[in-house]
């Protein structure tokens, strides 16, 4: 699991690669979001196109990240959900909580 | 499901990295059944959740405590049981993760995922302690060889 950060306008994009699972990927998501917020980020886009799998711990971290960003007055959105990660978010109805986009340009534009 | 000998028995220390080991073994066994990638993935994910719960909640993350996993495969059925050394819990006390007040809680979705991904999830509690969760999934492709044999005979 590997996360890199880049900036497109006012939107901080976190590119997530690999497994978002208990003990490894879930902690990495938490740390990356905290670092971004600590650096002044307000709106965060999690790019999951290269994420391979997620479990309930990973889902929990996505939810925590969402609420952390919201508490600071920003928004956290998702782009590029692989089908199985989309299915997992559907099962627990979180797909209704997150704003999800198919492509990065649309996602970035949605923050304006 | 009739009594069948396990295809695999694993006993692992309560460390999160061992979840990967268990999932890899289970998915390898399922591959031999010529199950599709999707079926393997979802069963493997349900097993992950069971092992993660056993490590985290059952054994409290104590690496001195073991998680035991047995995989049984019979025509048409895959059964995976996961046992911990914990004190047990009341499955009915687990909050509904779909309730509006729980939707944004960080935890509490593991059992719901297991129940969603598998056909049957049962809990058994040992008299001496320990929780066993038994996951079952009906597998169409695994049923095919037996049906073929019965046709021949």
C-alpha cells in the first residue's frame, strides 16, 4: 500500500495504490489524510483507481477520513472506484454518503 | 453439510499480517474448485473479516493466543470455521451498521459484510470459552463433479 499526494488547484489529491485493509492500508489512509489536513488541505479527493481491495477496517478509515475533513469545513470525495470497492460501499450503503466520481476532472470541478 | 474432513487446518498467532496468510490459503483452495475470481474474492474477504474479528476482538491482539481456521469443501458447499480463544459475545447485540445513527461510525461492519457475502454465518460458543464462526457458501461449480458422478452411476 502506497499513497502519494499532489495538488490540483485547491484540491489535494491522494493517490492510493494497493490494499486498504486492516493493519496496513487503513492506517496509511488515516496518516495521509492527517498529514494533508495538517498541511492546510481543506478539500481532499481520494483517487482509488489503483486500490486493489478494501475490508471493513479500510471502509472504517474512509468514513473516519470523511468525518475528519467535514469537521474542518472541507469535503472528502472519491474518484475511480474499482468495481469491487464500489460493491463493498454499496453493501453498507456508504455509496450514499460519499460523493463518487468516475473521472478526476469532474471530481476536481465539483469542489468549486 | 455432511461431516467431511477439513481440506486445510491452520493455526496462526494473533497478528494482523497472518490474515493475509489465511486468505491466501483459502483462495488457493477455492481456485482448485475452478471458482471464478469474483467468488474467490468475496469468500476470501468474508474469511478476512472473520479472522480479523478473532484476532482483534476475540484474542485482543495477543500474539500468544491462536486463531484456528478449518476449510471444508463438499460437493456444492464451502465451509470455513474460524475459532478464537476469547470470551465470546452476543451477536444480537451488534448494532445495525445501516441504521442512520451508525452509518458514519468507523467500526461495526465486519459481521454485516460476512453475512452479506456468505449464504450462512453461525456462531458457536465453547463451554471453556472461545468463539467459533462458521461461514458457508453454496458453490455451483463445486457441485458439478458430484452431479456428474451420480449421472454415471
